């Protein structure tokens, strides 16, 4: 059971405090309720661009990393389609350094053409390296645009097009910052050998005077149900043919999410999973194959992807996948197999909780979902999944009309 206390500043900043007396370190984690889904379709990639800009200096602190390193700390950040998270870890005696650094960049970044130009180039190079020039790098850009017609999940966190980053201008960047990076749109978690009173005092001192900003009201049109299968074939300079299939699945807070999560483990969670055993080891049609999902807050995608063994026909390989999915939809899974993937989920959750950084990160995420106490009760939702649930959810997800298929072929030379 992960214990924590919470309070809220007058400017809307939510603060959670998790005490762990066993560690000399402290973690400060700030989650901003903004991700790629909150971007203007004509100006995508901004949330990810800010992940870089936030380390480029703020009003009173020209270099974020240097004072943190002097204090013996480390930091990082990540952006998803749903949220942005910044976190740092440092010795407890230097905790105030973390409050000083994080509050100053929440107060305001040091916006300059120079900083923007530097980070714009960094992100543009990242876009080229990982999504334009890397083999199979554009697969998920294609798949997202196939699968989503309405919802902003149709572009990746890096952005929809390279030019959106290349053409990002300072007024647009400033407007995005003051719309989203505000106390009323943030959750802060402090974890370590700290008490609530100490954290309250530091939070008031460093964050209390920052203007609340307008609470961002998300108004995203939901993706309409998919009514027919979508397929696309591309040819690229890659070593092997690859097959990608994805289906719409329940949102993060729906009961079906937990069923779908277990289904991905049954199908592709390890070398003992169904897809790997049959298609890699037995039939030798794929050199590797996996099944996964993105953990999306809104209705997301469950995916199967694999690289084919040379000479294997891609449509025969697809039929072999469909046979395995048909078994899952028609034949009740053995209780032992279901319990095995439940045990794996439980051990993964327990392993994650061992790290102070992960605990802080998880508390912020569950509070973002609606209530941090979910962190202590979510395992029960997995344990409650039945063999009948697996059949029913498999039939819903793996409906042909709900499918998107990308045949990613190696170009013939």
C-alpha cells in the first residue's frame, strides 16, 4: 500500500506527498496536463518541443542542469499524447534546489529566438533521425492517420509534419506555454523522507505566488466507431517485409482496458506467448513479433507488429495471425494461462513500486487520471478479469471492421 497525503495551493497546484524514511534521496515530479492531443492540428509537436525548451533556461536561471548537478541531482522528462512529465532526484538536504528550479520554469521560460532556434533544430533532427531516415520509422505515422479520422491521436508526439516544428514561431510558443504550463494545470509529487508540513512550507514559498492561469478545458471530439477495415501497402528501402495491424481498444479508465492489457500479454508479452510460440518458433514465418498497446487515456490502439522471414508471403502471415486471434475469440482461455499473465502484471507493478522515482511518477499519473488512490486498487481490476471477459473483449476488439492493416514491404532492387 503506497501512503500519501495531498493538499492544494490557492493557485490550483495539486501537491501529493509520499514519505519514505528509508532513502536519503528526494524526488520532485511535476506532471502537466498537456500532451500532443491538445495541439492545434496545424501546429503539432509543440508539447514535445516544450520538453526540450523547459531545459533551455528560465527567467532567473539561465541553465537548469548546472545547479541541479552541483546539488548532486539528476533529471529527465517525457511527453506523450496525453501528458508531459518533468522529474528530478537529489539528496534530501538539497530539496529546496528542486523547488527553486521547478518553480522558476513554471513561472516563465526565458523565451528567446536563440533558445527556440536551438531546440527547434534539435527536435527537427530527432524527427529526421527516428521517423524519416530510420527503417520502419514512419510506420506509426501512417497507422495513426489510418486509424484516427477525428481524434488528435492521429499524429505522434513528435508531430504530424516536420515543417510544424521548423516553422514554430515565438508568439505561438509563448501562447502554448501560458495556456498549459500553469499551476492550475499541474500536479506536483514530492517523495522521500519528508513531511507534509515541510513540503507545504516549501510549496507556498516557491509556487504560491505564481499566477494560477486559466484552467485548461479540454474539448476533444471522440473518435467515431470504425465501421470498415482499412488497409494500406507501402514500399520502402528496408531489409525485411513487416506487417502491422491495430485495432481500437477501450480508454484507460474503462473496465475493458484491463482485459485488453492482459490480452496483449497472452498474445505477445513474452517468448512463451501465443504469437511468438506459433509464428516464430513453430511456423518460422516471423523473425520477431509482438503485441502491445499505448496505455492511452482516451480510446487507444492495440497493435500486433512483426518482421517476416524472407520469402514468406505477407498475406499468408496475416492469415496465420488471424487464426490465432480466432482461437482467442472462440475458445475459452485456460485458467492457468490467464493466471500466468495476471501474475506477470502483479510482479511488474510490484517491481515498479520499488523505485522512489517510479512511485512519485505513478502517484502523479493516477492523480491525473482522477485519484492517486487508484495506484493501490488497480491490481484488483486485473485480478477480477475472467476467462469470459477475455473472449468477449477479444470479439469486440478483433472485429474485422475495427482493424487497420499496414503492409510494409521491402522494395525490390
